[in-house]
C-alpha cells in the first residue's frame, strides 16, 4: 500500500497493471496481528490464508482510492497483463499486488471470523496515520 500511495502522490501518468476489474486480496496488517494474537491464545490448529475474500476489492478500486487520497494529481493508464509479462515485469514485486492468477481462497480464516479492512478505508488510514513509504 505505501508504494502505491507514494506513486500516486507524485502525480502524472501512473502505470496501472492488468485488468481494472481484477480482484485483489489485500488485508490490513492490524487484522493479521489481531488474528495471530487471538488464535495464538486459543491455539486454533490449522493453516490459514489470511487475505481478503476474492471479489472484495479490485485493482481499480485500490488505485483509484490511492489517487483520490493523495490529491488527484495523477491519472491511471492501464496496461494489459500480456503486455507487462511480454516486457518481463515481475508480478507482485515490481508492481505491488499485481498478479495474473485468480487468487486464494480464505474459508478457514473466514470461519475464524477475521475481518478485512481493505481498499479506500486502508488507503485513507495509511495516509491519515502518515505511514512512511519506502524510498523509490
């Protein structure tokens, strides 16, 4: 999240990866911490994919929220997956949260009642709390 916020705050043309409707599964670190502490205390067995549900947010929703909360100085230019992969752009690492696969199910974590705070709310909270983004 900090990477996209910092990029949006610089303004100009922002390379937006893939399909704007691509489902993304970011989760707020505070939810992960709460989940880990609660389940360490109860010793709930199992392996958990601690992510937001598929379809909960989209890449367009996230990036539009980042542009919005940083003052609307940038505009998104969408590049299709095949163009990015043809130019050997690395998924997830070179463009955070971008991936070409469908996502990961969350049923065990959902059954354990984890709540996800994603999208615009997380972007607004990160901005409001002045979370420092890494230098690029």
